[in-house]
C-alpha cells in the first residue's frame, strides 16, 4: 500500500507541477501587461505636463511594448502627437488584458477539472482497496487508467496551444502593423518611409476575414499614397473591425475549449474511472471466490 500511495503522490505532484508551470507563464504575462499599463499612466502625466516622455522599462508584453517604444522614439524625432495615441493605446491594452485574463481563467478551469476528475478516480481506487483490505498491485487495468489520465493532460494542453495559436496569436502582427501605421502616418514622413516602418503592405494571411481587412487597409493606403486622401478615420475604423473580429475568434476559442474539455472527459477520464472500477470488481470477485465457503 505504501508503494502505491507514493506512486500516486508522485503522479499528482507531476500533474500539478505541469499545470502550475503553464499558469505561472500566463501570470507573468499578465503582470508584464499591468506594468505596461502603469507606464502609460506615467507617460500621460509627462505629456500633460509638457515634458519629453521617457522610454518605459522593457516589460516585453506581446506587440504592445515594442510598438509603444517605436512610437515614443518617432515622437522625439518628428513630434508625433502622443496624447490621443496614448489614450487609444491604453484603451486597447486594457481590452487585451481582459482577454488574457479570460484565457488564464479557461486554463485554470481546465486544470481544476482535470485534477478533480483524476483525484476522484484514484481516490476511489485507493479507498476501495484500503476499506475492503484488498492488496493493491500495479495491474494492467491500473496502468491503462494511469496512461489515459496522463494522455488527458497532454491532450488538453496540446489543444489549448493549437487553438490559441490559430485563433488568437495570428492577430498580433496585424495589430502591431496597423497601430504603427496609424501612429507614424500622423508625423508627416514621406509615404515610402511610413510604409517601410509599418510594413503594412507586407501582411498576408490565409484567413478569409483577416485577408478582407488587409485588402481594405491596402486600399486606404493606396488612396493615401496616390491621391493624398486622409486615412486616419479609415485606419481607425479598420482597427476597430480587427478588434471585433478578434472578439469573435476569442469566443470561438472559448467554445472550442469547452468542447475539448467535454471530449477529454468522455474519452480519457471517464474510461479511466470505469477501468479502475473494473479492476476493483475483478479483484473483489477473486477475493470472494478464494474465501471460505
């Protein structure tokens, strides 16, 4: 019994350590985003007081940190108006942080569900053997159940990363380029230099909706380049539409995770529980047969 208990404790420790690492990485990301938000408040105070804004510490939050640093550098050299930009930038940073918190919540809920279901299965296995004084052993059924529990962990993490990369992270290059173009286009630089800095004409995506927004943005840039047509309002509208699309994809991300959670429960955790139950019943029947008549 002692060996089996140690083995199960080791399993749950590895289980907890694996998920804690993922939670810690998301917490660090949220902390960096909050630090950047505090830096923006300080920058707004400097701009309001007529001071030259200082570069914030390199907190490294997604595309927001390098984007803000680029805008501040161009502001010092070319006098880009910062107050309105910082206000808009702060608004969208808060929105992004809200989404990151929701991502963290989804991961946390998945962790809780996985640990709870695994605990129910193995606690039942351990309690039934201990209560009925049945000797424990690493039977074939036990190993299969343990394998299924472990596969459930990696399946959840795998789908979490796949959905996040395809549905959420693919937006980062477009946000970065669009915001940079929006900021530097206000400075008065030559068109070619603005396009080179923002690289807005180089963005490509196999996603139909992202491609549509990119073509619309390219149309605005072409009108600005060839006819001098003002694009500020049009670019801001495309950025708003990009956020709307991001919100839609985020809801798809959450819905897909809920479906995956259900499938993992049905395909991994529930069969593992019944396999452990079958293992217990088999041992119990053997004990009954071998007992006194």
